[in-house]
């Protein structure tokens, strides 16, 4: 029998994603709020969410899976 590779910890993965996304969302809001003053919340969200999702798909998650894999 071959040894199975250990599965990464989902809780650690979630914590790493949180550690990257929280500051990104906070910074995004700090930049976006003055530029969209008076806009309704859904319009602001429509601007911020694609930026966050793109950063997660093409930046944060690949970084965690490659360079930070040892922390999982």
C-alpha cells in the first residue's frame, strides 16, 4: 500500500484566506469610500467585489497553495 498524502487543513486554509482578504477589503473600502461618496451600498459593492474575487482567484489562493502550502 502506498502512503496517502495528507489533506491540507481547511481551517488553516480559511484562516490564511481571511488573513489576506481582510486587509484587502479594508484597504479597498478606504480607497473606494471617498471616490464613491453618496453612492448606494450595492453600487459600491459592485465595484469592490470583482476586485476582491480577482485578487483571490489569481493571487491569494495560488499564493497559499504554492508558497504557503507548508502552513496548511
